[in-house]
């Protein structure tokens, strides 16, 4: 049976928590924006993922497409021994539910690394030849990475996924044919254009406006940023630090703010809808991402588009992203981060150069390009195109 005749339904396997309110489906803003272009390519998109009834957090967005439906999966996993034990106990149930979900799809997309993603990488080739894996983490090995992530990458590199498309951030040389470097942001073309306009008019004046955007969990390294802010305070450098996002580490971080006498200088904004985050990029001079590990952090692309000078750890693809258009430092090095922030205060010409170069690079990434890129990959790998003849001519 020809692929052309069977491509109607996409099944997505993911650990991302979804919320259902009055028949409307919600999920985190950036993730929602990544999924919606897929709904333009398929008649039906079925998402096998955890789902709970009730109001979503304020940083979530509703899915605009009515052809996106949820296939609820049991949520499991965590950091404690008991949570990990329950995860193992529930594996048979997860396998059965995922198999039921994948039977409904013509194309299967597995989003990883995550617990359901690991099972998906093992099971998906049993149900379809038309496979997509989105590996959003750091593709190369790193110290302290979970064994499950290494296993997922091993499976995705193997002959088991030889017919699939494995979209990764980076990849390096000597990779199997299914490994394809793939970069995209979640900004719309309109947001990109607005970013370019803001960047062209951005002025770096005191106090220095520093922003962090992300989930408040220990691997994101926000404590490192707070301690660097403490160094700036002791040196009487005027600044304001805004922390956009929420997470289980927030109470501990708020305690550190009091310990370092940073009250009034550090503001916890909380979770925001994706559109409102753009407004913080407009205000900011510097974005700091002191994370332990990352793949292709979209928050850097977003901030750079708005002319924000980005300072981040030299992990994953960050060094490549910020080469000659940002600043990197070793993870955990508070003194180095503080010195870079002080240098930004003192070297206006460097700051203007980095801001200009960052915006010029980041403007090439928008969510609209995802649809065309996926269509090109489908055409090259499976000789199938979602595009009409006019659009296909534009790709060539």
C-alpha cells in the first residue's frame, strides 16, 4: 500500500503534561507552538501523553487546531526511590497503552529524552516504517547524564531506526543516515520581525536589566546566577534581575535571595504565557542561562533575536550558538559569570556588537519554517509531499 494513500494520522509519544478544560486541550506554550504546524500536515494528530483535568498553569497555551486529540497516559517517574520504583512497576501498563495508541497512527513521532520516549523508541518500529524522533536534549555524551538518555540515543542510532527521521540538535560527524541536524525556534515570523525592530533600537543603560527564562529546577543553575548577582551587589554595580518561570526549586531560590541580601534587586516574575515572555526580552539587556546541560536552547534564540546579549554555560550547542555573538562560561563558575556581567557594564562597544550579531543570526529561525522543513524531509526520505505544486517549486 502506497504511503501517499495511508498518511492521515500522526501519533505523538511524549512525557509533556497536558491539561483538559471544557473540551479544550492545553500544554506548555513553546511545546504547543511546536506541535501546531504538524496539525496542518495531517488530518488527525493523536497525542499519547499524561493529561489531567483542571486549569493549566499560566504559561500554557491552548491548541488552536481541532484535529489535535489526547490519548491520556499514566504519569509516572520522578527523583525519589519510590517514584522510580513505581515507574518500573508501571512499565507493562505503559507498554500496553502505547501499543494501543500507535495502532491508530500512520506516522509515529517520539519526543525524547523522557520515560515514555524511551519506550516509544523501542516500540514504534513495530507499528510503522514512517517514524520521526525529536531528540531535544544534548546529543553528545556528558558527565552525569541519565543511563536512560544514553540508551535512547543508542536505539535511535541503531538499525532499529534505519527507516526513520531522527531530528537532533547537532549530531556531529559519522552519524547514521537517519540522524539529521534540525534547528527551529517557536517564534512566529511576526515575533521575529518585532525582535529585529527592538534590537535595532535597544539601548544599554543603567541599571543593567538581567533576565532568566526557564523552569526553576536545580539543573538550570539559577542559584549560580543568584550568587553572581551577590558579587555584583558587593561591587555596587546597579542591576535588576528578573526570573521568569516557576518550578519546585523556587522556595529554595527565594531563601537564597534573602541570604545574599538581594531583596529588591531580584524579582520572581513567575510563569507567563509565551507572548508575554517576548515583552521581557524587549526590556532586557542580558539573558543568563547557567544551565548544566542543554541541546539547542530556544530561549537563547528568542532573546538574541531581540538584541539581548546572552551569557550561558559552554554545554551542548551553546558555544556554537554564541560564537562571536554571545558569551560562554564554565558551568558552576560564579566568579566567571560575575566577571562577564561586569565586563558587559564596562564595554559598551562590545555589547553593541554582540547585540547586533545576535539579532542578525537569530532572525533566521521561526516556527513557520518547520512545516516546509518537515515536508522536505518527507519528500527526500519517503517520496511523499504535503505541499502543493507551487510550494514544492519554492522549495527547489
